[in-house]
């Protein structure tokens, strides 16, 4: 290993982030530095997320999550000697040091005791080791003869061999994230067998052969360890194999009883490296110094955006090249004291240096200069360079590492589409993406009437979506009387004449009355309740992040434990190879397997996550529609059309839209005096009956009597007795109000309200009539203070009129 400390001369600027440079992926300055003289190498312990640097007598360790580390390294003394590899136990108490291909030394950090484990010299070689949290074993030694499973006995300072799984092994690949080890065997090393050491036990995978293209007729290629990568994306386990002859990346997905080819992705250079950042696959084209981004849940499987270089961000201005560097990245990770970061060395300024090694999933180790970098995604740059808006929104809705930024970008995109008056079908497709992502998570907790919402979805016409990305023309189109987007939506809601109200009962008042003998009071019901019954999600229903949900009955049969993020699923007939030519016999076999599938997803996890990128109807109203309406950046006609499209999309996904959005729709239609369309929306129950909507209709009715009548009818429909009677009294319809009280047994309005309205009418006969009504139908009215007060007023007015 060469010297760590490089000169501080100006960098050549390869791959550095100049002012205004655009990149979809970047590494953040400063790196984690490990400048240890005489070090034997730089290693990464993915089980503990530690950067390890062994020296002849010590092992230095830094936590990778604290990048850059504020404290110095943790030092563990060891005996002098050769070091081929080091790994800490998962609890950090034991340090395993591989001294040779035949011996491993174990050091107890608490007691200082040392013990050794050896293999048969001459017949076996130790290829490596890893610690396991599997209940079956604590340590796994990978030898040329297979796997040896050991249990740790600290009291006796030794290991106990539990089981040996014998097979010829040329090399192996293991990641702690997946708990999966792949063993390569055969003359070409293309036969792979795997074991997963999960918290539920050991799962043995069937052997499979990867596809390898022959470069020459009489020469067979040999698979190398750097050609295989275990990747976890959206909770699914994949084997990624680089075929440098065919210039393609082959994908295989793991199940309990099969390994299924999932197609291939093109590569454009034989010198490539792989990373996975936030479930996004990054293919680094080393020669051209660009990065290809793939989202495996996107269809078709093409790059998310155009290839761009991997850049360095956050480097200090001083000590750098004349081209200049960004002092802050897009995530806002700026240093308040940039001078403390030191000068940018030439080694730190080199992108894709010769010493770079890409470690699973998103780590870059510079073995030559002792540096560790973490690769990150720039969601803003990806959003700025993407032209297919629905696909972009779907991509943003699946992000988890920067969920808050993904939500902000999604809101800005949908808001900009409305402001810029993008074609309505394109806006509808974008809204479908947002509502479908939200519905997959919120449905188990949604108290929405699904039967009624299905009727809504049936009555709403879906706009034509014959467009591809930004290819939809935004030129104005001549429309006839029936071609207005609002009219089409209203017509679709009303045509079938079906009652699709879902919230009326929630706004009802109790019908028991204080005006009748023996009545009792009840509280109003809450229409926005959340059901306490969680329904069982279908096993074939994808979650918002692309996972599959498991039936709760299957989960109840599992051991009581937390499922690992990459636990292998059982294959089913629904999982078939994307590329039929790659499926072969294994593809036919997997279609004959059972339908059992082990899920690793909590259906409610994303909803409980405060930083989820999902956008609720409340957030759509507050951050999109209300903002546009307040800023008056678009005319009301188009905004109404956009709101109706969102309501259609929400109804299709059985999502309950809050009444605030309905009120906004009433206000916008009233501003343009589109009372007929408003009448259609109310009669067709597109605007479901609710108190806020009824009150807004009454306010709008001051300028239009028919609209006021709609509000009154809605109050009667939802049993809004108090508001309805108050409106009758304001109009002087006192006798009609008394009849309503008598017929509906209303007790929410005090008798004094009627008596005061009768006094205000200056009609003694009306006052006497109301007073007589109270005596006849209000229990114990003669013993109330109101009787004493109003009886004198009645007597006085009667005597005056006489």
C-alpha cells in the first residue's frame, strides 16, 4: 500500500464539481481519512460499519456513519505478524485477525485473552470469515472445502464446530446487509451456491450457473469475484453479474427455492463498477467517468436520466485548482468552518482513481491514499434533467434516504405543471402516481367507504393518456361546448345518476330531542374517524416502495422476530424472468413452485414515517391548490379542472378527500359564476354532503338563490339541524322551523331562539303561537326561566295589540 498523504498541489480537476456543474451522483467532501504509517491496508467491516486499518501491532477503526469522524480512531492492540483480514464480532467484543490461509487469531478486547483456530494445512485454505447473528452459529469460516459454522465459547476461550457444509469453493462473496454468502465453484467459477444466515435460520439456495459469453472459440472465460455483486433493492435480493465480453449486466433474483433471471442491462465499457444508493443501481463507467442510474421498478428498464459524471462536492476553495469547487452541496451539508477542513489534496481531487474499490452498497475505499467516500444521489439534478414527469414522480415517491426532499420536489413538480398549464392528461397521470403511492400505504388505515368509492371511480371518466413523457403537445386545442375539461369531468360524475356520497352520515347530528318527553343527548359523530380494524393486505399488492405485502396469516406463522431487510422470498408463479431467453429451465421450474412468499415489509411503516415522501390529500390542498389560488398564478377554470382530476384520481384509489378541497372548489366556481356546474357537482354527489360545503354554499347563495337552496338541502340531508334552523330563523320562516323541529325531534336549538325571532318580527300573534308551541311540546318549559321572562313579554304585547 502506498503512502497515504499526497501532496497539496493543485488538482488536475478530473471529475471535480465546478460552479454550476450538474451531476446525478456525487461524493461529499471531506472523506474519512485514515493516515496510518505502516498500515497493511484499508478494510471495511460491513457488519459493524467500521473502517479498519491494520498495522503490524494495532488495528485502527473508525465508524463510517460519523463521516467525517470528530474523534480519533479506536485502537485495538494485536500481536505483531502478518494480517490478511480483520473483522469485529457484531457486539464489538471479539476481534478476528486472519494471520494466514490456515490460521485465524481471536482477541477478546475485554480480557485480552487470545485463542486461535486453524484448518488442515496442505488440504484446506481459509478464504475468509464473517460473523453472524443467526441463532444457529456465531462465526462462519469460508474455506476451500466449504463452510464451517462455529459457536463462540468465551468462558473456554475457544470455538465449537457446529456444522460443516462441504463443497469445493474457489472464492466467495458475502454482504452483511443481505446475510447471504455466494460460493463459486467449477472450472470457470460460474456455478454459484448460496446460504443466507438470517435471524430465522439458515436458508440454502439452489445452485445456479451464470451466463458467460465466450470471447474466443477455444477459450473459456473464468468468472472473477469482482464480476459478482450481491445487491439489495427494495427489499429484494439480487445477484448482479458483469459479463465483460457481452457488455451487459445480468440480474438474478433470489427466492427460497429458485434463482430467477431478471433480464440484463447494457454496459458500455469493460471497466465498470457497481453501487446501490437508496435502492437505485449505479453503474460506474470508469473509462468514460460517467454514472448510469437504473431504478429496477421503472418500466421499461432504462436509465433514469442521461449519464453524467460522478462529481466531488463541498471541497474548499483554497488549495484547489483554478477551476474552483463548490463549497456546499445540494443537500445543504456545508461546513460552518471550511478552513478547518484543510487543503484539497491531489489524491482527494481524483475521481475514479486507480486505488478506488467500490464496496457494497455505496462505499468507495481508496486503498492507496487511505480515504473513504460515500456516494450520494442528487434528487434535484435528477428532477431537473428528467422529461418523463409521471416516471419521475414515481421515482421520487420511492425514495427513503431523502424522503423530505423527495416530497418537496414532488409538490413543486405537480404545482409547476398546473401553473404552466401542462396538458390535462399529463397532469392526470402525474396525480395518479401520487394517489396510487399514497393509497398503497394508507388503505389499511383508511376509514373510507370502499363500496361508495368504487362507484365514484366507475362514474369518473379517465382522461386519455396517450402521451410519452414530454411528447404531449401543450398547444391550445379548439374545443366545442362539450369539450371543456370541467364539463367532461362533471358529466362523467353525473351521467350514471348514482349516489356516491361517503361522508354524509359522519356529519349527522343525533335525532333525539329535548322537545319530547324522555329524550337523551348524544354527541355528534366524527366523520374523519380512523378504523381500528386493519385489513389484511393482499400478497400481490405492491407497496409504495415497490415491495410486496404478505398476508397477515402467513406472518402469524413465522417465528416471533423482526424480519431482515433482505430476507429471501419463496418463488411463485407471479415472478417470471424478464428476459425469456435467460429463463431457461429454471424459469419453467419456478412457475411450478408454491405461491408462498415471505414479505419483509411492514405495510404501515411508510405511513408512520414522518419523513415519508408520500403526499396526503391535506398536503395536496395546502401546498398545491391553496398556494396556486392565493398567488393567482393560473386562471380559475384550469385550477378547477386540476382539482377535479385529483378528486377523480383519489376516488379511483379509494382515498378520502378532505372537505377543505371541496370548499375551495365551490369558491372557485362561484367566483366565475359557474352556478350550473356547481349544481351538477352537488346533485351528482361529486361534492359529498358535509357541513363545510353546505355553509360555503349558503355564503355563495347570497348572490344566487338557487345555490343557497342547495346549501339548505344539504344541511337537511346531513341532519345539520342547528345550522338549518338558524338559517330559517334568519329568513323569518319561524313556523316552518317549528314544523321542522316537531318532525325531526330536534333538541339542539334552544326555545329562546324561536321566541327571540318571534319578538324581532313584531308580530304578537307569531309570538303567542311560538310561546304556545313551547308550552305544548317542550318538557317542563313552564318551570324554566324562559317561561317567566317570555310570558310577561307575551302578555305585554297582547295587551298592547288589544
